[in-house]
């Protein structure tokens, strides 16, 4: 389903994916199956969105950003892809922008991770499987799998289960899953 006001230019849009009002998906972007791209989202060419990903309203996914299977991105999340940006139109950046490899810094959000509303993800980080970035956090370094981070800069604040609930022991009280990795990550 593509909303009539959405602009989808890419050839690689997976079956069952929905793109909502005023979203724009550029040619060269990859969007997997059964995704939901919210209203007013922008997906740049070179962005990779795998299967069953939700990108809520007002989020831009830039070139170099990869969102793994089952990732949730809250509304108004900010991704970056350049650690020292300058306007290429000003002449101050020199020939830096002539070669994408000289400035693009990839970001990898792994399977099942959640990024809360309004979070800022600085280029070059990896957010591990089933990690949870709290709303409004600024992520400046890698986030380990199953780790809850919050604040500015984001710092570890506990562990979360695959189901998203915070872990208080070795077994999730919400879904009953065992978490033997808890003792390893706490050290």
C-alpha cells in the first residue's frame, strides 16, 4: 500500500510494505517486506531497511544507515551519516564530497532493536540486537545487544528482553525467556 501522496521512486520495495502520506523513498533505497514507513518519512538512496521494520512519522533514514529485521524506529528519530559535515555548496568542504567513501560513516541497527522517539543516532555506531534506546537519547557510541541506554550522551541503564521489557533477573517476568547473557553484560 502506497498512499497517494507518498513518492516512492525505488525499485526495491518489499511485498506487504506500507508507505504513508507525504513519505519519500528515493531511487536506490532498499526497503524489505512487511515494513511500515510512516507519514513524512524520508528514505535516502543507499539506505537499507530490512524486513518487518517500523519507521514512525517524521524520521529520515540517510544513505549509509542499515535497519535490520524487526527494528522499531520511533517518531522524529535523527540519524546522521557524516561526522564532520560542511555544505558541499559553500566550497569549504573542498573535494571531500566528490567521493562518498571519504565522508560517509555507516550506521548499523541490528535485528529487533528499538529506538525511542526523538533519539539522535550519531554516525558510525552499531546498535546491537534487541537493544533499546530510550526516547530523547543521544547515541554517540556502540550499544551492546539487549542493552537499555538513555540520556545525553546515552549510557547503559540495564538490560532488556527480546520482548522489550526491562530485565530485573535472569528470567523475563513478561515473557518467561531465560537470559544467560545477563551476567556477561553486567560485568
